[in-house]
């Protein structure tokens, strides 16, 4: 049997809002490590990795590892049936082809049963060691930049140098360049922009995906953007001391 | 022309 109880149920709603437009169907893996997910978008350009650790839940019981295949749009529909302040319990019996969502508020409770799906998925090993530039900045600022740039062009060039991080785009009406410099705010660390770099790096990515990633903004005040020497982009939002949601995006390459 | 690379090229299957 698998059962988890999340007092701050709105967190799960925010997680679904962050990933449901990027990924259609995904396996939620339940193990002693936590409630996790790894899935690619249908074009195999982006990968999302989610982890919610057991200690973040009021109650977490996992008798044996199970994988629950869910359509994320349907899961989101069910989560929207619960109130924002509800406590959410998710339960699945061993061998069952359904999962139960229970919403509790001081006024009552509601149960929803959703059919599970068989989804073929592969697990991917993620090597964090090739990182060559890391930028941590306010998530709202990153969201604003992606939105502004997508009104001008389709692709963003992200360049990290000693000067700062530059986001540039080009479109029919002209070009746009936005530079964020390192700025450490001791009193409000969440408003800081911190750049760590072992070598300058520059790569270009589709803005459509970047804007999709920023749907995770309500989960965290800050976002961490990493570029590897292979020009793979990772965008990470931490989830209130219980885990993270990470988006990986493949670069566009000059043909 | 800019080609979009596939994410699978960056990860190993486990």
C-alpha cells in the first residue's frame, strides 16, 4: 500500500500547474526516496524531474516501490476539485489500477478515484558534474525576462560571463538584450542574483519552453539556472524544504 | 539554420 498526506495541499496543485502543459502522461514513482517523477515532453526536447521527500509529508507510507501512470491533465482536473487550503491524501492499494485523492477541510471531505494508465517510460541518469555556470536569481525576474523576450523573438541566447548573465533575442521587429549583474542582498537573499562560473558559456534555447518552465514560479522565490559544458540547460525551483522541480532543456545547435 | 537537439542525447538510460 502507498499513502501520503500533504497538509499544504496547494503545493501539489502548484506542481501540477508547473508541469501539465509540458508533459501529457507520466509515471509517479513512490519509494523510500519520496514521491518523484521523471518525464520528457512529447518532442523529447525537455525533461522534467520532480522530487518530494518523505519528510515533507505529514504521513508517508510506501510498503513497496510502485509506479503510478497518470494523465497530468486529468490529475490536475481532480486536484482543482479540492479547495486551496485542503489537506490532500493520495492512496493506492498494491496491484490496484486506480488511485484515490482525498481532500479534507474543517467543513468536510471529498474523495475522487482516478484510473491509472500503463506508461512506457525510461529513467535517465543525470550527471550534475559537468556544470560550468550557475545563476541564482529571483524567480519573478526570470519569468518577466522570458515573457518580455518572447514578445520579440522565438529563441533566447543565454550567455554567462564575468560581467553577468545576458539574455538576448532577435525577431522581425528588432533585437533585445537584458543583462543581470551579480547583486548580493544580505538582508533579502531571495532578491539576490548570484553567479558562479568556471568558464564563460553561451547557448540558445526555444523561448516557448522557457516560458513553460516559469509556470513553476509560484513554488519558489528563487530559481537556479545552470549551463553545462555540453550546453544543456537546467532550471531548478526548490519546493519549500521538501524537494525540487527541475527542468532540463536541450540547446539549439547551429546546423 | 538552428537545429533543435534532443534531450536524450544528454542523459544515460538507467
